[in-house]
C-alpha cells in the first residue's frame, strides 16, 4: 500500500523534483535531508538525489574518455549503496527507475559502457512514453524528473550501442524517444535537463541518419522531420538560452546546434527533391507524406507546397542568423567552407522551388521572384564572409540571370572569370593549384551557361561578348594542367584532357553556339563562312562518342540549324532526324529552363524540348519542296502529346486546333478525366512562341499547297491560338479610352476596334485537292514572300463574333475589322508583281479592275477564354469587359470636322487622370508583399523571368507578327481592305507600346533598343508596320505611296530588310522609267508624299564603318556619265545608285546575306548598270539560295536561335 505524504513532504518532494530538473545540484543534499525527515518512506529517492549531486559535483556528467574527470574508485563507491536501495524499493517504482538510471550514468561516466547498458531498466525500449505513462503517479503529482531520466537512459544506451558499432540498434533506441518528445510539449518548457538530454539524443540521431552525402535514399524523411520539429519546439522553449553540450568522443562526429539546423534544412530539401507532399491527414508533430500528386487536388497540392515553403523559410532564417553572426571574414589564405556548404544547400532548394514543377501560387506572396530575392540576400551576405569565393560568384550569376537581371549577372560572371583566369595563369607557372576555387569542369560549364544566356536573351553587343567568352574557353582548354593536379611527376596534360568528358562536350557546344551566333551578327561578311565552319567543327567535337554526348539533343539541334543556314539541307535533315529519334535522356546541361533533374520531372519534358526540332524539320522539308511531309512534321509536333487536351487543356468548341487534331481529341476525350489546365499553362513564353510559330508555318505551308485563300481561312485559328497561349494583352487599369489617350491619334483613320474582318471582294472558292502531287513549279509560284512575315506591336482584343452565321453559306470563319476611314476607295488596283520563289522573271502588271463589295461574312466560333495566369499586362487601353461583339464606330464618329479636341493633359483635373501604372486602387495602397522581380554551376538555373516591360515587348511583338502575317495573306489573296485592317491593328499596338516605353524613358535610345529577352525595339516595330503598308500599296498599284511607307520604315530602322528590297525595286522602276519620279497629281497623293530621290542618296545610318563604298567601276556616278545632264536624268541615276548602296549593304549583313529577294534586286541593279557578268553571278547565287529556301526563315524556329 502506497503511503500518503504530508503537506511538508509533498512540498519538499516538489522542490526536489524541480531542483533536479533545473540542474541545481548544490541544493539537492539539503532537500534530500528534508525529504528523509518528512517522508522517510522515500529513502531511495533521497539517496538517488544525493548520489546525483555528488556525481554532478565531481564530474561534468560525461564519459571519462572525454575528459580527465574524477577517479574511477570515487564514483564506483557510490554504486553499491544505491543498488541496495533500488532493490529494496518496491512501493515507488519511479524511485527505483530513477536510481537504476543514476547507476547506469555512473558506469557510463567511468567508461564502462557494457555495465551501463546492463544496469539500464529493461522497460526502456521500445516505447518509452508508454512505459512511463503506465507508472503510477507518486503523491499528488507525477514526477517530471522521471522523463528526463528516461531521455538520459536512452541516450546512454544509444551511445553505448554506437560505441559497439551497432548503429541500427542505436538508431532504433534514439527513435523510440520521439513519441515521448511529441507528447510532452508543456513538459519540455519546464525542464532544462530534459532539454539538454533531448538535444544530445537529437544530435546523435542527426549523426546516424544524415552522415552520408548525398543522403541515403532509404532515409525515413517523415521520422527525421518529426524529430526536427521537436527540436524546433525545444529551441523555442529555451534550448537556445542554454549552453550547448560539449561534443562527445568515441562515437563519431558531434553536431553543433548550427549543424542540427542545417540538417533540418537538408531534410526539408530532400523532401523537395523527392517530390513529397503533405497529406491532408498530416499533423504538426506527426507528418504524413504522399508520393504522388494524383492522390490530392490542385488546391491541396498548393497548400502543401505553401506550408513546405514557410517551414523552409523559417529554418533558413535561423541558420543564416547563427551562421553569419558566428563567422568572421577569413584571411586571404583561408576559406569558410561552412558558408559555401550552406550556399550549396540553399541553391539546391532554390532550383526546385523556382523550377518548372512549381508555380508562383505554390510559394505565396511574391512567388518565385521573392524566393530568388531571398537567395540573393543569402549570397551577398555569404560574400561578406568569404574571400574571392568563385562558388558564390557563380551562384550570383545564376540567380541574377534567373531574375532577368542580366547586367548584374554578367558583372558577377566577369568577376568570376577574372579570378579563375588569374588562378589558372598562376597555376600554369607555379604548378600549384588553388584548391579553394572551382574545378575546371565547373568553370567550363559556367562559361557555357553565360554564352547560352547571352545568345538566347541578348542582341548584337551580347553576341560579341559571347564570342569573346568562347575564345576564353578555347584558351582555357589549351592551358596546361599543373602537375600536382594529375600526378607527382611533371605532366604536359592540358585542361582539355583533364576535365570530365561531359564538361568538355558542354564547352565545345558553347564555343559552337558563340561562333554560329556571331556569324549571324557580324558586319564582316568575309569572316562569316569561317565562323560557321568553326561552329560546325565545335559541334561535331561535342558529339564525339568518346565524350559520351553523341545523342545530345541540344547539340544536334544547334548543328542542324547551322547546317541549314549554310544551305546543307541534306546534312541538316540527317542531324535533325537523329535528334528526334534519339532516346537519350536530358543531361544536366540540356535543361536550360531548370536543372536536369527538375526538368525531367515535368510532364512531357522531352516532347516540349522537341517542339523547335520538329519545326526545324518541317522547314528543312519545305526547303526541298516536300510540303506534304513538312505539314505532317508540324502535325507530329502536336501529336507527340497524344491528345490536344493534354497540350491545351479542356478547350472550348473554338479550340485553336487543326481539323486533324480536333479528330484526335474527339476520339480520346472520353478517356480523359482532365482538368481545365493544359501543358501550355505551365510553359514559359518562349515555349509558347514555339507553338505559335509552328502554327504559322502550317498556314504558310497551306498557302504554298492550296493558295492564299485557303490559308486566309485559318487566320481566326491563329489569332485564337495566340489568345489561348498569351491571353488578351489588355491593360489592367479600368479607365475609359478618352481619359487614357490624352493626345490626338497618330493616324487620321482613328482607332480600330477588334471585331471580325469583313470581306470586300468575293472570296475564291477552296481549291479542290488533286490526286497528283503538286508540282514543284506550282508550289514555287504560290510560295509566300518572306517579307510578309513582319510583326506588329500593339494590343488589340482578339474576338470572334457569332453574327451572321446563317448568311455564310460556306460555313467559313472570317475576321473583319470595323471601318474607320471614309477615304477607302471602292476601286483598288491589283498587282501581281510579287517576287515568288524562283520566279525571277520580269514583273507583270495586271489591268486595274474594280472590286465588288459584298456584305460582311462572319461565323460563330468563340475565342476560348485564356486560362493562363500570365495574361495581365500593362497598357493604356481601357479595360473593357469581354463581349461577343464590339460594333464598329459610325461613319462620322471619328472623322467629324467639328469634333472637339481632347482636353490638354496638364489642365485635366487630377480626379480624371488615369490611376498610376500598377495602382488600380485609389488612393494608391502600399504594396506590402514580399519583394518581387521586375522579373551556373554544373546545372543550369531556372528559366529567367523577364521584367514586365520586356515580357510585354515579347508578347506584343508576337501579336504584331501575327497580325502582319495575316495582312500578308490577305494581300496575296487580294483582300486588300482586310489587309489594311490587320495592319491598322498592328499600328495601334505600336502606338500603345511606344506610349508605355515613353513612360519609363522617352530617349531615342529607349525606342531603338530591344533590351534583353527577345522582342523588337519600338523603331523596328514601326519599320515592320510601314514596310507591310508599303507592300500593300504596291499590290494596290500605288507605287509612290509604297515608296513613302518604305522611306518611313527605313527612317525608323535603316537596316530593315524587306523595306530595303521594296524601296530598291521601286527606285529601279524609277530609273527604268516604269514609274515617274513623283506621283501624278490626279492620284491624290499629297505633296508631302512626293519623293526627292536626289536628296536621299546618303547611305543608311546603321551602315558599319568598315562597309565597302560603292565601287567606281560598278555603276558610274551621274556627274561622270553626263556633266550636263538634266535634273530628271540625275534623279533617275541617283535612284539607281541609292538602290545599289542599300542592297550592297544589306547583302553583307547577317540579316541579308542569304535573303534571295535582296540578291535578286541587286542583280537587277547590276543589270541596269550594264554589269551583266556580275548580274549573272548574283542570279546564280539566287538560284542556289532559292533551291534551299524554306517556306519561312530559319530564325523563326526558336527565340534563342542556336540555344534550345
């Protein structure tokens, strides 16, 4: 029978328990005496307390192998009386339990680990918590010290098992305490001794579980996370205020508190790498994981990842604080390896969270940009604790590039190259290697990634820098490797023979990319062939089977594109077919939008990579006039996703799919549960552009096979596809059009509103498919001019109406635009004076004929509402609601002479002004979100997120391209009013984007620069618009209006290829007197449109300084021909000479050296100048170019050109 203690005894028992739990050992003897006096039946407890006090006073509580400590005999003398007291104790099992733990503690301290294990209570394993809970409570309350004793005993036993190399049993022993920790959060706060021994247990558990690098795939992440969350609880309840236990000896590495937190972070990072998700049944101290996202909904996936992100951020903050506060800046000959190791852990997690498998919504406020900004803070803080760390500079380059801060990224890279170059030069002379720097393989990969960034996102200046980096890589490969790095003897090995084969293949590919890219950009025409040959040689070295990368998809793509540029169509076809048939997996360097491991986790990763390769195959086949097979290649690019629903999601009836793909969808959609999202919703803008470009190529092929009328029918599909991919480029400010545009419109025709194009002439019926294959001559005659593929920049709403479907007897879908100008002629001149593929004969003119006007034809397809999250963009347009139809303005709405001008902007009330950009709420509210972006190592970083303006520039450029491509189709189909409407849509887009750019900077440089990330400059956008207008005017038999538009195009962008060719053709017509120098007055051209050729013979502003002047023997100047010539004759000669100047410059540029229309017109200039031999030579060159000319330029394959 258990005796009840009196009031004093109960109080003294509680004080004794508290003193033991808090480690106040000096107070224990007196409290034990009082307990013996008032509770004599607790003699075992009192003796145990005295013994603990003596052990603590004579020893630091650690084994004798760690410190000198007291003599063994002094401590062993305490064991015998305590053993006797424990054997006699039968009334209070807790007292006997604590006594046996104290005896084991003494044996452990003196180093007798076997006896320590024998003395431990047999009840200890396997469930400590259950054993303690089953013990009867002593007195009125349960002892807290017994829980600390249980943890102490488990640690002593686990430590002893580790010393005997029984690590699995030790791990089981330590893990048995987790249930005790998880069930005692309140107990933890009140017992410092419990916290101390718990910290020791967690330390050993970390040591056993996380001693391998990389982590053992069999690691029980759930158990480790449970342990670390307990550690977090211990930390928040006072462990951080306690002195850390000193490390033990004889059981391996002892983790510091910082290392425990880092192990916590590594466990969370391991979860990321394994793709583990928290189950909805998971709790804070008992995590449950799912290995597949198919078991939960998308909202639950987002919630799980958000929870994961918050936990990582919390641990990351604690590690950074502890690490940076306790780390000093090293000496020049020292390194802080702990800082670099921490950076490596952070970058590993960053690559996953900012990779293709995670979305911004999964990361909370700020999304991926906020995560990257946080990583940058860690990198810059780490740089203050290291000395010239190439590893940290390399990671700075990677993260800045992912944030599209390319200037800062290149500054970090330049510093990196400077340190590496100096180190290599010193090592080559002294033979001593600096082991603190990156190895040669990592250096080569980093330089290769810099070349990829420069060539993919940069322009000419960046291409030149990429070429310099390529030369630096070649220098590094030729440098001798220090003998100390390879052997103890002298060595003549170079870096090329010392680095890993895969890194060498990456380096060769980078050299090839830099050479091929510079060949397209250089002004020195004589070096272009050599650069291309060097690029091919480098690519073939990278594909050497000895390097193990003979099937690398990126290298094969780059090689195929260079061969196509050099007109080796057969060789390019062989390479591209090998790339498509290759089953090689993506390597760490082939995943440019994320690390290879993360990239391959994405759905249809290889298929997405193959999109540009299928496109290139289609263009190569079209260059051989195999249009049927080329069209099938375009279809195959989509068919590899098995079902259109996978690519585009659950599309609406007006899905932007061809009939063949629609049939595929209908055949298998019953088997798909599917969600509304498709792969395109997870693609970046460059991947989406690949999809759009393939669709445009399909339309170009359709035009080549069936004529422009058939291709016109697919224009609505093209615009609907753009809307599905990029959404409507509408402004996000709810303002009216009048309050947004405070300046008069730049065009007298007013503003065109997006609706559907109406036909102003009867359409030609669809061409019936013949049973025979279309002959090459017919295909060549119907091939569209490459000049029609220019792009348009503004942001109109792309909409399709449902009106008048019944009236359209053909069931044909049309696009029509509201009419804005009352000056449209009802009669237009048609001219079939287009330069077709290999139609190098003289130009033919058709007689003028009137175009009958018929009512608008429209049908009902509805543009699918974009589900992509990247649909928001900045614009000055009104944020009008989605409607099925937007009616065109009335006839006099925009052209009334008495219409009031808009108010002067600086006189407008501030309440009527549109809200500031990005602040729809008024008054503006402070943005309190995490910081965001405006938007390597042996692995490439995540895909760069471009700033808002550059992202909008890219999308706007694509939409302009789409409108102008449609305008070219309408022009060739002789639907001139529709072509004019499409061009006007592009005109509006340029105006809008120009206004947006001017808000940031109104300098000429801001309008002329393209910036990083693709897209065109404002000036080039204007040049595209005016060049397309020029060709439309030429088709309408208005040559002087065409000259005016071509001149405007060149005033904006002097090297615009199609404008130069169009203008030169007309200048030569003036020379041959096919057209008068000035427009006849009856045509109605204003005097300002008249051309004074004599005043415009100066070379273009962008002509490189090294460009050859016009040879004196080629075309004689007017003054030498006839000093007394009349002004009309001088004007004609000046027109011819200017055409020659423009064309000779263009054909030496990277944009015109293979432009057959330019060479053909140059041959005509030679012919008119009497140089028939040169004309014949150029015409043969034209034949060679046309024999290998694709249906669209090679540059449309991908944004990054030679970078996949």
